[in-house]
């Protein structure tokens, strides 16, 4: 099976004022094409740091990361940004939506950045918001939405451009159990359609059911 993403001996040390923090320690990981990988582990175990490294959002201390067999070390920052924009999606633990834009406009952004026509971008955005149960919030701004609704808008934005890999950091953290189940079900169906791989850091037991690979992180180690 093809790997979308592979990391070898990946480490990250934060140089804190007193003692350095080894947040990620010699991690080896493979994300297969079309599969869902679930990453669990208690708070502070290094999950968010690992996801940021894998998305190229944070500089590693050592190790290698390959995206579709290409090492990040061989990409300059412009190429890496381009790769992320066109072929990756990311949901931050604290979903960053643009406050002055509506739900549809927020979701359209990745499409507009990838040169879609505005009309098509809006259509596609409506479609995915619909799938995630947000047809009643198309033209609302983040300040007018609940935490769970904002989280679903962030999820929609991360995958509207059908990227090969979507990385989600605790995507159902703000959702009640029933809504979380609904979102997980629609996520599963949606990624099956667009054939994306998912990497999800979560404490949500509901993800177990759709997981192809479950990894446990403990003090920076998998
Ligand atoms: N920017 C940073 N600077 C210094 N330490 C950090 C930074 N980000 C995370 N850490 C530390 O790295 C460890 C792992 O954090 P994190 O990756 O956020 O874990 P998790 O997502 O599993 O809760 C923690 O000890 C945290 O304090
Ligand atoms: Mg985290």
C-alpha cells in the first residue's frame, strides 16, 4: 500500500527557559493512502506538536518526513506552502476561523486560493457544509455560531479542496456525543468519496470505529 506520509526518527525539542522539553521523541509513523489513523494519548503527550511537524507547520529538531516519497528537506518554504495549500488540510485544536467572514466564505478560502471560480467555490462549500449538518448556518459569522458549529466549519474548510491528507487536532473536542457521532459518520462518508487519508488526534472514543490504525502517544513516544 502507498504511503501518503512517512516520518522516520522524528524528534522535536523546545528550548524552554529552564529545562528543554522533548515533546516528540524519535517517532516513526506511516500514513497509508485512503486510511484513517487515530492518534490518542493524554494531554501534554506531544500530539499537537507531532501534527504540526507532520504538516510542516513547525520545524523539527531531527529526523525525516516524506510526503508522497518527497522529503520536506528538499522543499523550500514556498514549495512546502504550495504543497500544503493544494494537497493538505489542517484543523487546529483551537479552530481558527476568520471572524469577519461567513461560514460559506470561510470554507471557500482553500478553493479560492487554488484558483477555483467564486461560483463553483461557493457551491462546493455549501455542499460540504450541508453534509456536516450546517445548512442553517451558511451565512452566519463565527461569533453567531456555537463552538460545535465552528468546529464543523473548520472541518469543512480543511477538506473542501479534496486534499490527499487531512490532519485534524481534536476535531470533536467541542461537540456533544450525539453531534460527534453524526460528524464522524459524515466525515467517514465524505473522505471515502474524495479518497483522502485522515490523521486525527483525539480523546473521542467514537473515532475507534472508523480507525484503520490507532497510535498511542506517551511522553513524546509512539
Ligand atoms: N511552543 C512551545 N514551546 C515550549 N513547549 C511547548 C510548546 N508547544 C508544546 N510544548 C510542550 O510540549 C509538550 C507536548 O505538548 P502538545 O504537543 O501540545 O501535547 P498534546 O497535544 O498531546 O496535549 C508539552 O509539555 C508542552 O508544554
Ligand atoms: Mg493538543
